[in-house]
């Protein structure tokens, strides 16, 4: 039980240190990509990859349901076959940059998630996006790492703990999702009749 108190305390401390203006800027970047009809690309490794997959699902459904115009969000670590082929034939460091070369456009948003901020495959993809003049958003932890310095917008979980960092990143994406829903759907959006009935 001591570990629970310690962990929850660290989560609370990290939340209190978040830069809310950076979160607002990140939300605006989502909204800008939406209005321009751009794609939103998100990616990461391990737990960060799971967060990327989760948030892509949230925006394909939850932040888009009922809208005539929908968010176009793609998680680059969801295509296992392409990642394995790139890793095997070119190198693991290129698993995100290579698919970006297929899709990226000027109105897009590229989001890299890395606890350390130094995962080479994330750094390369973010650098490529910057070189193409595409808006970039970094979510990092620990000391922020390379991506926090190269991204147009950086949301940093200031904590030296990977698990807490991952929790904070998911909180940030949930905040952005709710902001998009409130802006585009109002305060009480339907998530589908089956869902609405299930939670009522």
C-alpha cells in the first residue's frame, strides 16, 4: 500500500507541473489539421505505441462520431507487416519515417510520443516532418529529450518515471479529445445509441 500512495502522489505532482498552454496549443493543432482536412499521424514504441494506437482509435470514433467531417488519424505503429518489413530490410530506426514518406502533406500534423524523448525512430520521423514544413507535436517525459527541442509544440511530463509518464500522456490526449468534442459536438456528445444506453 505504500507503493500506491507513492505512485499516486507522483502522478498528482506531475499533473500539477504540466504546462496548460502547451496542451492548449496541442489541441489547437488538432483543430487546425481537422479544419484543413489534413491527416494526423501518431507513433511511438512500447507503451508509447499503445498510447498512439489508443488515441488514434479515440479520434477515429469518439471524437468523430456523428460529424459529417471526421478526424483522419493514422497510428503508424499499427501496421505490423510494414514495420517488420522496414525493420528487417532497412533498420528499426526507419519504421516511422518510411511510411511518412508515402503519405505526408502540408496540412498534416505529426505526433511523436517517447518517454525519453530520444527514441531514434521517433526522432527521425519528427525531423523528416519538420524538414517538409509539417506541424509537429512531441509528447515526452524525463528530461524531454531531442523531440521536445525539435517539435513545434512540446508537451512534457516532467517526471523521471516511465509508467507515470505514460499515464500523463494518455491524460493529455483525453483532454484534447474532450476539447475537440466540446468544440465540434457540444458538451454532451453521443457516442452511439448502444454506448449511450449501456452507460445511462
